[in-house]
């Protein structure tokens, strides 16, 4: 009887501990980053990876219950503060540079002459994908070409963009997509100008 009682008490303690943990996570869920840190901190790479694999199914269950949540995204301003001394761009802006601007930027921050190495800088790209912008999606920035009252318009360009055609005189969703892409391009050009002016790099004409 005493052995069974001890086994029962062991199971009861485990049950109570699990209940307390679930209640705690309901009040304050763990982030994915916290879970990864918990599973790998103090372990070597192999043991850390083993822990993650071992508890993967449990972590998925906790995610489905909202007890493990995605990490809070870092704002662009926070990212810039964390990368002081680097040349910082949003990825969406970086992809809307013209190819010759991209070449000038890379030549400027990675000088080819040894005596210029003191001005070498790191390029830091802030991942602002997925873009919460109507008409955007995928790895390329989408721009649109259409005619408005007989005048051909293009919402933007860049080395990593694709151009989609819209029907003449677009309305509704088509017009909203074009306007959103145009604003995205204008914001990117403003950001590029600020950084290029600071670096003394000439913009494309």
C-alpha cells in the first residue's frame, strides 16, 4: 500500500506542477525566443539541438494553445539603435534602390584600397516583411504600370522589383494597389536620400 501511495503522490505532484505551469503560461505566455534560450542555454550545440528536437511536439501543442507565442517584432527605430555605426536600411527600401545606387553603396562601404579601410562600414538590413501593404507579397517589391486618361504611369522601380500591368484607368482594388505601391516607393526614395546624403553618395538621376 505504501508503495502505491508513494507512486500516487509522485503522480499528484507532477500533475500539480503541470497545472501550475499551464496556469502561469495562460497569464504570461513564453515567447519562441525564450523557449529556444531555455532549451539551449548552458548546453553545447549538439545537446541544445537535441533538446529542441525532443520537446518539439510539446512546444507545438503549447503554441496551438497560445501558451508559446511569436517574439515581439523589433521596431525599425530599435533596430537602428542596436546597429549604431552600420548603414541601416529596411529591406523593402534596399530592394527599391536602382542597380547603380546599389553598386555605389557597396563600393562606398567596402573600399577597395587598403588606405581607405578605416571608412569600411557594415550594412544592416531590417526585415520589414511581410509588408502590410495592399498588393505586396513575396520576396520582390511589386510595382504597377497602367494608363490614366491616356498617360502611362509606373508606381516605382528598383533592382529587386517586379512590374505588374493594370487595366487602363484602374478603380477599386486595382487603384488602391497602385496608390499603396507608389507611397511605398516614395517612402523608400526618401529613406535612400537621407542615408546617401549622410554618406556623400550621389543618387541616380
